[in-house]
C-alpha cells in the first residue's frame, strides 16, 4: 500500500491558482473521409472554428473548471485576437497579461473518418517573444502553479523568458509544470536541460517521453527522467494514463510523498469525434484535481475524464 502524508497546508492561497505561458491560436477544423493523394482533391463534409494552441486550450479548460487561471501569451491586434480574448474571459480566465502582435496565428486541422488529424500551423504573433512586464511577474509570483508549453522553448528569446518565469515561480514557492508538446525533440539540448532542472511536473505522451529521454522502453524512460523531474504524468491515449511520483514531492494541496509511488488509470470508453485538444484537457483535469486537494489517483482519473469529454465533441476545449 502506498504511504504518503497530508500536511496542514491551505488549498486556496495566492490570488491565482495557475499562470499559463504559451501560444493562443485559432483552430480551423475540416472533416473529410480521407486525405487525398498529393495533388489530389477531396470533399469537406463540415468545418468549424475554435480557439487553439496547447497553452490556451488548457487555460480555458482550467477556467471552465473554476480554477483561477491567468494566461500570458501573444495574439494579433485583429478580430481573431479579440475573439480569443473574449473566449478566455467568458471561461473566467484573467487576460491582463495578454500581449499583442500583428496577426493571430492559426492551425488548419484536417480530420479524417477515424478522427485522426493532420495539422498545418502558423504561429503568427505567438512566435514573437513576450515582454516580461511587472504585471506578468506579479501574476507568476502569486500563482500556485506555472504551466509551460514546449512551444515556448523553440526560439531563444522565448526560451529565455520561459526560464526566467520558471525561476520567478519557484522563488515564491510555486510549482512549475511542463507540457513538452510534439516539438520537444527540436528544442536546443542546453535549453532543454535548463528547463528540466526547473520543472516539478511534466506531462508528456509516450512519444514525447521517448524524445525527452532517447529511450524507447517506457519503464526505462521514466526511470531515467524521474531523478530529474519528481512528478511525471504520462498520457497513453486509449490505454489511459499513469503518474509516477518521486519520494519528497509535495503537491500544491499538501500531499508529501515519503516513498516513490505509481498510479494507473484506464481510459473510459468513448466514441471519438475529434482528438484535437485531448492532451491539453488532460493537463487541465490533472492540474485541477491536484490543486483541489484530491487524492493522487484522482489526478490522473480527472485528466482522463476531461480528455474523454473533449474527444467526444468538436473543438479543442470544453
């Protein structure tokens, strides 16, 4: 039986529960029967527009879950930028740290009959470095947890700000979480090493875990990463999820682990409609349960439940 102890730590300290740094984009979704061959043509059966960007998706989902969330990212000074801001604020997300560039980025997603997606991305304003303003620093320092995206590590200037934000969060006792994202294998090794040293929680899928460690076997990859990052939440798609937590890790809800622990949660049965945003929803469910002082098994179960809700509908957010 797992042994851990719960400290008398309040669960609603600070003015912000989660500060999120990353991309905010527009998702244009198109459904087809199958992808055409190169140079070919196919019919679009339906289409939709929604907010996108991994960080923005998680921020909106956290807001819907009544987690006090602030978003730090850049959108364009255009109609799409205003549309994203309105969507976030409708979900209860604080946008006072949002910054603006020329044009809002977007992703074209083609979704086939098996609900698998092919994406074409233009980051737009999200590719421009954020300015580390006093209000951003105040927000990060007041947050219980800082959520980062691997996309914010791609450019040197963005990576420098991301690392600075992680240090600021930790300096006031906050935890730092990272969603590696599919681009994690493209990150400069020196930058990757620095961010891993500043991260308390990492939430990869299987492929991202393998890219992070260079190890194919999941168990061996976790064993390699755990000495560096004390809490690993692994997304396994149709196989559910697992969390591996190192001795000494203390959650925002006050649970301190006095031994290494492993938790598993199977995926529930769901008929997939659109897999866009499933991983982002998992992140939100996992973090929300952790912040709400739930027991560790509930962290991954909540992540699975939220991901299933998103997969069963169109669009990347709740």
